[in-house]
């Protein structure tokens, strides 16, 4: 049986590939193309790689191109296995950063972020790509025995082929496979791929027209079952020329994550010091002055002696500049990380030390705190790692006596609001996507100071409730039109305590930030705790 094929017009062309697919399927069904099933080729197909000028192998980069684990760290077996499993996905720079990490909690955080930036539908509860990739790992090991097989690498990224034909020279020896893809999750064009399997049953390698010994591999299999189909596939690939070459390279290319900046963000939050970094002395004090909902307020103060750091010039303005990076580790896993930037004028402090304050909210328990403070002018660092026991705070707010006076005053103003209790209100979105007619809107309100709640539709007052439940029915008209619903929680003097807004009948946005505190039109004469809803 033979097939007449046409040259594809490009990677997006489906004509030649589809025509050959019919021949491949027909040949597989007939099972009689070529010689008898026990015939073997005279010369076994050589196990050769494509020449350098053709295309790079999809195998892992050479060991000399990649750094090993950090000198003072030992890479656990589970991380070695993970690297081998995600080799078809992980980019060179991502691999380099992962191997430079020194602690397991950082590696676990890297892996979590690695999958999150590849989640095709981040709003859903599960990561579809990770689930699909994990399932394909099991299938690839069952089908091809090893992930070093090029069939495994293509299968993991692009899934099963649309059509697949094996060249059989005997029951045990199958030297060539032809795969047809009519698009995949990563590409939208049709393409033929040929895999050459060594006679020693080693890992299969992708065939390329410029592969050394590649022609003999196809020719020696011509007398085997489905051998003519392998020859027809090779002829189709050669006739396609540059069109196939471009598609071939795209099939080998690693899919890019949704964020190209995630590595820079991940590294910016690291508490590791640069190699041979100069350091300076400082002190860290911690206090637990109040409770915020079910969490304890953790206030930290890093006191830096002024003689340890230097002021820099910027447009005639001399200032001290610091970057503070922190990590909170719980049960050997990264619980949270944070970053603060500080800028102070050189004349701002009359004392011999500079206080740098930060604040976190943690549930009572045992943690490990790591902080790294960078003097960006002097390019020197302070780093401290210590256990952190967060107590349960039940009493009212008290002024933290251990902190420096200026930082203590600012913390006291901000934390006093927490001790008095939180006031908040939030609209509960209706279940239906499009709203029309009479629609009931419920709210979730917290706080003892709320006297009444006002509802405004498109900036016009529509109702005011003076006692709970804080809900209302609003007529939105016969047709679903875009609206903005605003709720305002007021005290008995009419002072705005909290507010929320809901966009009705509009497309959902991927990301948004709403500043809740400070509020527009309110004058503030002391420090406060800023609050935003993301």
C-alpha cells in the first residue's frame, strides 16, 4: 500500500499531514505493508543525534552548562526527581535559580510558584496543567519506560498524537515510529514527527533530515511492516523544508510561563546574602501588643547604628535607603514572605541610631523568622535568623515599652485601632451573572459602631437601613445594564466607618486593588494602619 502526499504550505497547513494520516491509519489497519513480521533489516538503525546545524536535541542541557546545587546545600532526592520530571517545562534560568537555593523551604516555595505561573485557569480551584502533566508522567513511564526518551518529552508537553504508526521488524524490534499531530495545547498547526529507536531498545531519538545516519535508519526499516509509511513521512518532511523546520523547533520549544517576571520577584524576596557580601551590625526587637481578628500583631524594630551605614545623594537630597526582606517559616515550609523599603533624610534622626519598623499578623504558634536588611547606598547587609514564638494575646492594647520612642508612638497609633475592634462591610455578590428586575443584595458587616447602612446605585441614594439585617431589594430595570452599587456603614454622627462597591453586569476583571484606608476626603493628623482589598 502506498500513499500520494502533497507538500504542506506551512506549519499551519493540514493538507499533507492529514493525507498521510489516512495512509498511516490504513496501513496500521491492514498490517501488511512491507515484508513479513519476522523480517529484520540488514543494518540496525544507528543511534545518532541531529547535526548541530540542524536543531538542538530536546534532551537536558549538558552538565557543564548548568550549576550544581549551592555549595553548602545537599539536594534531596525528591528535588532531583522533580527536576528530571519537569525538564520539558523548566527554562534554563529557572533551573539555574532553583539549583542556587540553599534551603528546602525555599525550594518548596519555588516549586509552588513554578506551577502557579503555569496555571492556565488561575481562578479555578485546581491547577489544570499540573494535574494533566502529573497524569502524563504516569502514562509516559508506562509507555516508554523512561523520561529520557524523546517520545516522553513530546508526550508530556503536547499530549498523545492524533495518529501513531510503529514500524515492526519483529515482535520485539520496532525501529521507527511516526507520530502525527493535528495541533495540541501548545501549537495550532499539523506536523509529522519520526522517532528512531536503537536496536538495543534504548531511548528513542527524534529524527531530523540532517541527522547523521538518519537516512539509513529509514531505509533499513523499509522492508518491515509499515516501513513504507515511515519513508513517506520522511519524504513529506523533506519536501516541506523550512516550513517543517520551523514547526519542529516550535514543538521542541518549552512553553513559557504566564509571567516572565516571576523569577525576578522570587529572587527579590530571598533572604540569602550575595556571595562574599559585606555585613554590618544591627539589633532586632519584637513585641506582641494586640490581637487582630484571630491573629496576633507582631511588631518588629531593627535598630541600625548610624556609623554602620552611609547616606547617599539623589538630586541634591541626602538620604539613608534600606530594603528589608523577611521570611516566616512554619514546619519547614515558607509560611509568608514580605518586603519593606525605607528612605530617611540624613537630618531626620537626632539620635545615633535609625529605627526601622515592620508589622505582621500571625496566628499563635512556633515559627522561624529570617530577616535581611540591605543598605542600598553602602551595599552592605544585616541578616538574622531566630525562633519566633507568637503568643495568644487576649488583653487590650498596651504601649510596647521595649521599642524606641518614635517607632513606639507610630506603632501605638496604628495598633490602637486594632485594639478597638475592626469595622468593615462587604457586599455579597448575587449568584446570577446578569442581574435585572428586583434583586436582593446582602452585606456582611462587622463592628459595634455601625448605626446605619446607606445603599447608593450609580452614586444615587436608593435606601438606608437603620438596623440589621443590612440588606435591600433594588429594582435594576427590565434589561441587564451595567451598574455600580455602593454601601456605606455610618456611625450615629454620620461619620463614614467603612464602605464597599460592587460592579453589576460587567465583565469580571483579572486583578484589582481597592484602597479602604485612608479614605478619600478625610484629614489625618497621626499615623494609621493602611488597608487595601485585593
